[in-house]
């Protein structure tokens, strides 16, 4: 269970991370965000970008044809 969830499977880079970052900005420190994302560029870039922002990757699991990434906001 996460504190918030966003599905970015309908977005293309660079909008994928923009949507994730905007969502994170509305969240309290120490909370978790579930992100449903596509394989390929989003799967390569989103986890790395989140870590660069100071987030911790909690899990990354397959979710049908997509993936579910859970990240913890620093704090």
C-alpha cells in the first residue's frame, strides 16, 4: 500500500517525470508514491531521476504489460 498513486502509462518522456515530480511536490516527506509506468524509456529514466531527487526506490515489480514502482520521498 502506498500513500499516493499515479499512472503515467499514457504519457511520453519527458512528461512522465514532470507528472511524477509534480505529484511528489504535493506529498509530505517520508510518504510513498506508487507509479505505474511502461517498459523502455520510462522504466530506464524514472527510477534514476527519482534517486537523483533524493527518493529511495522501495520496489519495482511487473504489473501486466507495465511496471509498478514504489518510491519513498525523502524526509
